[in-house]
C-alpha cells in the first residue's frame, strides 16, 4: 500500500465521509500534509492517530455495580443542607454542649438571655 493517501483513499480506509475528514483537517484534529491545495495523509500517522483515539472496553458489571451503589445511597435532606449552609455563612456553627451553658450555642443566644 502507498505511504501517502488521498482524501478519497483515507475515506475508504477509515470508512468515514469525506466531509467529516475535511472538517477534521480544517480544525487541525487529524495529522495531514498540505501541498498547495492538495491534502495528503501519511498512513502511519493516521494509524497512530486512530490508536490515540481508542476507547478501552468498559466492564459493564463493574459500571452497573457503581450505578446501583450510587442509587442506593440515602437521599440527602435538602432542608438540612440549606440550614447548615446558612449557619456557616452567618458564622453560627453547632458544637455540642459539654456542660457549660454558653458552649455550643450561638453567641447571640447567650447575649440575649435565650439560655
């Protein structure tokens, strides 16, 4: 086989439409040579390019287990997430009370006598 291929030969070799190949050439995504208006492709460059675009086979059982594991997780309570975010934004963080009345409470609660 020839070392350099024309667009028609490459189209047949890769089973791709010529328009798709022209698009790849114009975007610079496929290795090619341009001599004036002629476009040529080196077969070895194309083979290497195709190998770089190879996708590995997916282990369907492993992928299915991961999806099922994600689905079976308990749903996060959106209300508690919002309350926690608001409290963090205001600087109010909950820490458990360890015997002292002002520990673990927001400072404003202690100042205003809410305890």
